[in-house]
């Protein structure tokens, strides 16, 4: 993949859908067949999200993009959303086994958030240094 991170948005959409499904599954409004259908759909969405997450993670490893780009925040978003969707689904669907991967994904998301913030701060410092090292009085700009 040669893009700068915006391909992660599809994984974020799946994560948001799974999160919404988990909230509906937890709602007492739905029971019987409606509840079972929502629970199943939520689990399918979460599985698709995990699959997309895995593919994109492998692509990130295979073709690392170490330089900061504002679009890297579109990588951070679905990581966090997937973690939240897994944790919410674990509770709503009463699947305690999802809590451990959800917690692990939350740690990954927090780490990537910190790395991305670090990249942003480094980029801002470099930009400030370039401006301050220019010719005196702004001549030549």
C-alpha cells in the first residue's frame, strides 16, 4: 500500500458498526429473535473488523511509513475504535473472552496515538526551526 493511512477508514467504519451493534445488543428493547440477530450481526461485524485490522497491520509492517503525515491520525482512529468495539461487545454479548484482545488492542491504540502525537510534535518543531533559521528580516522568502 502506498497511501498515507486513509485506507484505515474502512476498518474504522466496521468498528463503529460493531460498536453500535453492541450497544443495541445490550439494550433491553430487543429480546428473542431480534436480540439474537443483533448479537450475531455484531459478532460478524467485529470479526470483519478484526480481519481488516490484521490485513492492514501486516501491510503497515511490510511497508512501514516512518515519516509523519497528518493522515496518520486516520490510522489511530480505527485502532481505538476496534478496541472499544471489542470491549463493548464482550460485555453486551457476554463473551468474556473478547475482553483480553480488547484490552490488548486498547494498549496498541494508545501506543500508536503516542507515536503519532510524537511525530506531530517533531514535525511542528522542524517547521518552527525552518522558519526561525531563515534570512534576517524575512528577506528572500
